[in-house]
């Protein structure tokens, strides 16, 4: 019998292009060395006003909090 540590799949970001996604990935790759970019199709209604910069900043903030929680759990 063997036990494999579970993998967590977390999808973050709303990046307009691969370059922006790559910049973000470099920021988090220290905490998540096996992270990678997954292309996706995002449907945006024209009537919606979306501030992608704000969305990406919030994504980074909450991901940072997740990293801190993850590190705390692994330290216990």
C-alpha cells in the first residue's frame, strides 16, 4: 500500500495575454514550482465593465494568502 500526496489544482487569473500570465506565473513559481499556464476561453459581455488590473491584483492577493495558509499547514 502506498500513499501519494494529493495534488491541488488552482485556477487563477484573468489575463488578457500569455505574457501577463507568464509574469504572474514567475511570481508564484517559488511557492508552486510545478505551476503552468492553461489557456482558456473567457466570455465577456460587452455591457459589463471589467477592470482586469483589479481582478489580477485581487487574484494575486488571495493567492498570497493561500500560500501563507499552505505553508502554515505544512509547518505544523
